[in-house]
């Protein structure tokens, strides 16, 4: 059950049992929420990342993916989420009537499906993080751009963002991730993080992910042949792979989604994990 919140907490509801925030997807996915990462989901994360239909398309998670990896990941992601939530709580005390606080991250990212018995099934993750410039091949230039991007204060419109997403294979093709990205961008990323540019990427062949982003207004901006070497994973050999970089840039229609202008640069927020 949801408890009412103040203006600074924007679109979030709070679960009365856990005290943690969440966002509910619109119909026909109203049984699915985006929530704070939970430690009890670690076994399900291991299951997903050890599925070839997932690990084929991700670069950073280790393989095989062990329980220790999932626990460490959830601990870090959970700390990031609560760092942002604390900023909102502080803003609610200082400025309950506005202006709205602009923050450097989103307090929710885990995708959970509500079940009839009140439990939740972990479906995946959608994290909004700062771009790491994997499209830049020169190591020195890449390091310089990453450093500059990380140094920008929360709310700076020059920040280049990215998104890291994955979903349980049994739920592919149902429009869930399309809805998740739309809700996070429109309800939080644009109005409360002041995102002006987001630049995710996908391996060649991952047409599902590319299509999901396209449905949310992202366009292909660059394809780099054989630019990333991935190690052997299960049935897949080590190989050099082509990467597609897709981009969303803010337009006049997106500016209308802002409910108010917050105190840009007032805090660094949290660095979310892809």
C-alpha cells in the first residue's frame, strides 16, 4: 500500500511495509513497479546473468555470474538509491513547497512484477548513469571526456548520460522495457535530473534493445565495427564485436515535461550503475 508524499518526492509512492519508494508502470503493465534494489533479489539476478540470452548482450558483468557478484552489486546500487532519496528528504524539510530539487541520479531501478500472493518476481534493471565514452577509441581522449563528464554538477545540461538495461528473457517482447524507459525518462530523468542527452549502446545483433530505445525517441548516431573485444562466455567464443551507439536529445516538447526548475547544481546525488 502506498503512503502519500510531499512535493519534492515527485511521482514516487512509498511502500508502507518497507518505507521504500517505487514507480508503477501504466496499463497494461500496472502489476509491474520500478523499485529500490533489494538484497533478496540476488539469486534471481544470478539466474538472469547466467542465461545465454542475456550474457550474450552485456559486456561488464562477469561470467559466470556468482552470488558474490550479485550481492556486491545490489549493495552498491542500494546505497546509490538511498543517497538520492536522502537528498529528496532533506529538500522536503528545507523546501517543502519548492523549488524542486535537481539530483544526480534516480532512487529506483529494479524492475519487479507483483504476484497474486503479494510477493515480487525480479525482472531486470534500468540504470541511468553517466556516459563512459566507449565510442572514443583513443584512451587519453576517452579518459579526459569521462573525467569532464563526471565532474559536472548535478543538473548540468552538458552532462552526457547513458542507460544500462536488461530483462528476464521470459518477459522479452512484451513492451515492458519500453514502458520502463519511458516512465524513468519522462517522470524523473527529464524533470528531476535535467537530462538533455542520453547515449546508450548495444552490440550488433541486439535488435530488441535497439528497437526498445527507438520507441522512446532514441536514434542511431554511430556504429563502430569490431571495436570491443568480449571474452569467451559459455557457448560464445572470444570475439571483436560491432557496437551501435544510440542517442536521445532533448527538444522543446520535452521541456514541457518539467514541473518546475529546481536548484541545479545543489548536490552531486549518486552515481548510478549501469
